[in-house]
């Protein structure tokens, strides 16, 4: 199960000292052996990367072994295919998205510092301009063939995780070790100073926005990818946009709509697309969902090759959103947290040039409105 903390983690300004933090983390693990690193970071008032960095230069595999990696993330990502089948994990505070597959068709758009992984299983949009640090991490794990769980983990300047790649029992460990040797950072000892926590920009007051012009731009969309530039051009936040479009392009639905949507999709065998994002990565699942389970506050998809863990009590807004495109209207379920951040977006399975699935529209049409 995923870690359950929703508390934001702090940056380097709160780190009391490298050795002291390492001791506090060791004490916390001793008291709570099953605690996950994200929860431990929240409990200690630091970032995940702060904790990993305390193990730089250590050879003791009793807990966590960390090797700092050098930059050039685009080149490194293009070599992950050699590791074979791996687990890709991308998350935000309220949703965890896990996919098994091979990193095929990795492409870089250097001018915009964007990476793409375009495979049926591993489907990613990587905003590499926000990737600052990378680590190879090994932890004791009974489920691994040799007792170690190996991973490549990437973080932003604030020490927040943007993407992780875990080896599976099918992965090529030798290829992983070759990548680690090749991209090993020359400095494995000096403490890393992470930036203070990211603070989102304040929302522009509604009165300062030309709503009519914004909604006209929405009505003239030809591609869903044009929506973010439209928001940026008009200085509009996502939730603000939905308020402006309520009754035309957007409708509020009940907060249990994600569960209802997943259940309906599973029952009708409707293939869907599930997007989970943070500031550095978007990870996408395309296909059916089958095994759906509730565990405490989390609602989960537990299918072979795809796991989703959604913390339902973090959802404060749920919307059905329609965007015009050259292929017809595209409809999504969008969920937001208390800070107005996107938790997840769900679509019907589609490709450019094809209209939206009618079964998907029917699923969203059946959701209770508020």
C-alpha cells in the first residue's frame, strides 16, 4: 500500500544537520520498521531527498544505500530500456500511479527540456527542466531475488520526488549497475542543500480576468494540449477556469465520482486513460481496469501491470470537463485537492483522429451532479 501522509515536506532550511538527521531517521525506523520514506520525511519535517542524501558514501546495506547520480537525465533515461521490465512510479500527495513495462521509444525535445516515453505500457511526459537530483537506491527487501530492492529516483530542487523506476524480478540487474556506474556523481560525501518548499503562485483575482475572452478561447480549442497554454495566456488557474466554465464546458460532480467511474469502467469493460502528475512528470495508463479494492482512505486499482492508489478523503472538487478538438469533444473527470492541485484526470481511451468512446461519455453522464 502507498504511504498515507498528506503533509507537505520541508526543504533544506529545516535540516538540523546531516549526521543528526541520519540519527533521527535511524531512530524512527527502529521505532516503526515498516514506515515508508515519504511518511518518515513528513514526520521529520524534511524532504524525501534529504533523507536519501544522509546515506551518501555509506556502504551499510542494513537500511538504505544511496548513490548520487550526475545530470544528463535525458541520456540516462534513454538507457533504462536495457534494464528490461521495470516498475515506473509517479505520484502526488493524494494519488500513486504504478506501471510495469519497458522504457521504449524514449524521445527528447531538447529545446523545451521535455522527455517522452511512448510505449503502450510505460507512457510518460517528463519535464526535465524541473529535475535536479537523481539517486540509485538499494534497500533490503525480502521479495527481491537477492534481498535488495533497487531503484533510480529523481527529485526536483526542493527534494520532492518527481519519478521513480524500480527493478522487478524480471529486470536486468547488470544493466542497472552499468547505468549507475556510468552516471555516478563524483561527489558522494558532501551534504546537498535542497531549496525551500515550492510555493505555488497566488491565483489572479477573478475580477482581473477577461472571462468572455477566456471562454471564447476555450470554445475555439482544436486540441486538448492547447488548454494549458490557454490557461497561461489568460492567467487562469485550473479550478478558476472550471468555475468560469461551469454550466457550459464544466459540471461539478460528487466527490465519490472517481470510485463510481472506475467501478462503471470495470463493469462495462470500457478502456480508459488515467493521468497522474506532479511538477516533473505525467504518467499515463491506457486500458481496462478490473480489480478494484478499498483499503482505509485509499481506493485502489490492483491489476497486473497497473496499480493506482487514490486517497479519496483528499478530494475537495470533482468536475466533468469538456474540451472541443478537431476530432470532436473530449470529456474528462478531473479531481482536485484543497490547494487546487490536480490529483488525477480520467479519459476514455482514444487516439488522435478518432472520436471519443460513447461508452465513456455514458459513464460520465451517469455521475451525480452537485
